[in-house]
């Protein structure tokens, strides 16, 4: 994944389903980002403000398309990051 750059945002996604999901950035061909997200697991990532997180549910037979979420909706602010850092320190 690219380093944090101007116009990039910090995002958080939580898999609230009972199935593993594969997520990747759908509309940024120059970025390499693909993650397996287990049920109940959360991921933090930085990306371009125009990106979309595409999610596919994983079953034993196939991967099912779930949804695309604009990363702007997953964006978390600096105040949340500071609270998280204070909690884990």
C-alpha cells in the first residue's frame, strides 16, 4: 500500500457478519491492498479520499459480492485515533 500522502484518509472497517470477507480497494489500480477480514475483526488503513472498499463474503463454495463502501464513510478523525492510542498505551 502507498504511504500516507496529501488527500489520504485513515479508515476503519469492522466485519459485522458471520462470514470471512475479502476486502480490497476497488477503484485505485496503482494501490495494492487486499485483506482477509474475519468475523468480528476490524482493519485500519489509509487510502485516497476517493477510494471504495469492495467486500466479498467467503463461503466454502465461492466468494459472494457483498458491497462497495466509499472510504469517506469509513474515515476516522484524529480525535478517535488519539483516544485509541491513549487506551492502548
